C-alpha cells in the first residue's frame, strides 16, 4: 500500500542556499534507500513536504522529521492512501536560488517559480491545493 503525507514545519535556524543544497543531497540518498519520493518546498524558513511511498517508509520518515531538532511546529496536514506515485524522483524545490544555478541539481523542480503545474489527475487533490497555497503566499517570520 502506498501513502502520501503532507506536512509543514519551521526551521529553528536559518537555511542558506548551501544548507538547502546539502539537505537535498542527504534527503535524496535517504529517501531513495527507503523507497520514498516526494517534494520538499522551502520558503522563508518554512518547509512544506509531500512524502509518498510504502506506508512503513513514509511513516518512518515523518517520525524522524518530527524528531529532527532543526524543525519546530511540525504539523501533519494530509495523510492519504494513493494508488500510484505522483512525484517519483522529486526531492526539493528552491525559492531563493536562481533557477539557472540549480537546474542541473538532481531533484530540482521549477515548481516554486510558477513555470510548471501538476498533472491533471493530481491537480484536483487536497495535496496539490496545499502546495500551490504554500507557493503563492508571502510567509512572514515570527
């Protein structure tokens, strides 16, 4: 059985461009080993991530993220059963980096630039709505 979880969190310390790139590399290796795919969106010190894969792997990753001291305010927003993966190979989208600088990074997606949208079968889901909401909002720090 495949599941999908969407969560939001706030970083405890600032993530600069180098830290985000390193997080992408680490996450990709770990997620590939566990059979987890998805999308991590970073914007203004906040994160929204969709994780998908076998239930045990996704639940394990979410539990580890919830314990990670680099995050606080970790909130699960949606957990749903899915028939097939929607983001196979997606790992992270950046807001603060220039797309030209990172387009060759494995796992980069232009989602936050607004130049791409989701497949029609996913576009009408709650998870797609949340990700677009996150992309299109000006999020303020505390």
